[in-house]
C-alpha cells in the first residue's frame, strides 16, 4: 500500500471505447465494458469521492466488481456495490479492512469471466497478499496485474506478505509470457511491458538473499526500500 497522496476525486482515463482506468490518488482501478455487463477491477481509496458515480458516466450496464486483493487502497469504495468477487484466501483480510456493504463471492484460479464479447481469466498470484489475483485478457495479450506486477513500489512486509510465494507467482507468469505482452498495473507507470516480470523475479531473489542494500523508507515504517531497477520493494 503506497503512501496516500493529497486527496483528489477519482478520474476516468480512456484506453479505448470499452476500456478505462479510474485514477484515485495513486491507485488505479480498471473498467472493462462488454456487451452484457462491465467488470470493475478494484475501487480505490474510498476517501476521495465515488468510483461508482464515475463508472455510471461510462456505462449503463450492470457492473461486476472484482478485487485484486484486500489492501485498503483497493477496496475503499466496495460498499457502493452489492457484491465483490475475490479469491477466498483474501476474504478474512477483506472482512478486517472493509466497510459494511458488498457481499463476497469466490473466484478461483482459472475461472473465466465472460462479460459479453470479452473474456477475462483469473490467475492466482500470491506473495503480495495470499489471495492476490491478476486477470488475463488473452485476446488482446494483456495482463491486469494489480500491485504485484508494476514498476512502482511493491509492499512486501507485514502479515500475509511472502517473498518466496511472490517469486513463485512471478515465475508462473513468466512461463505464460506467450499469452500476454503488456501489463496494466494498479500503481506507477501505465502500461508496462511484460518483460518487467523477469526483472521482478531476479530483483526479488536478490532482496530475499540479502544481495541488495535497503535504504530508509520516505514514510514511517519498519521496512526498508530496495531498488531493483525495474521497481522497488518495501521489505523487512
């Protein structure tokens, strides 16, 4: 979870006629619009304005909410929706962090979500959190990577974080590289090339093995910042 920037209302940014990002003060939600329904990936901080209101300016279709994981900056507006879909490994953490509202439903590795003319497949990528997921848009060779695949700062300290699981997850994604070449991350530069995954693997291994020296974090935390070139890890 990155340090919260100055509050700013959520803002839609068009990728194409049926795909948008919704930028919420440093965290990025993704909106995919099909012919039958829309899929919203995460709901932001929840302190800076309504994400649902932004979504409703972009589509009149029913919206399926999917959470990449349950860190507070990704579920802040979940209470605006009746249901939230996530991996079951994330549900206890979600219950601890969420506001009353959306009822949770499970998504499993390999599940395919058809929103009408567009299909997104669930990939389980534990490490950042136990139930972190990505969504694969195989038709367009895009991976929606959440916090785990990005060029910004990846939090890898505290309960639920596990760098060995993260390395395994990134290795699994690297083995799928023939089916995607672009990543839509939740933070940092957008989009990023799928080649970043190789750097995340090698960097995480070096951090785990003590081959990179950390520096003091710019905010109050017991962890340190490890610059691996393609991204940074906040790790202890």
